[in-house]
């Protein structure tokens, strides 16, 4: 998994880990603050998926936990199908 600020998929990969995923969004941990309302590009890969899935998402929630790690909740611009989720998990 990768996470980049903005819509161009450029700059450093800010992703640490994918926490949860659904058809409408995901929760993940990132290395630095990404403010609520910002757009990110998230790329997901799995053993059963031939090509990575690249998704635009908007940050719905951004909080720093007790360890100083940023927790994000994002909403996909385009809904994922159950089959796509099954291939990447």
C-alpha cells in the first residue's frame, strides 16, 4: 500500500499500514499529518490482483494517537467492489 498527498501520486509514500478497508473507504496509519478534507492517492496491491488498484480518496478524519502516529479515515471517490476487496486482502 502507498499513500500520497494530492491527486498526482507524487512525493513520498506516507503510508505505514492499512488498518481496515471497505467498499466506501479505509482506515490507515501514515507518517505525517494529512488534514481533513485533503485528497490523497492510495495504491493497493494483493497476491491475487494482477495490477495495483489506484484510488482517489478524501480524508474524512485525521487524528494523532498516543504514540504520535497519524490515523486517517478516508472515503473513496469511486466505490470498491467486493471482488476487488477480496483480491487485495
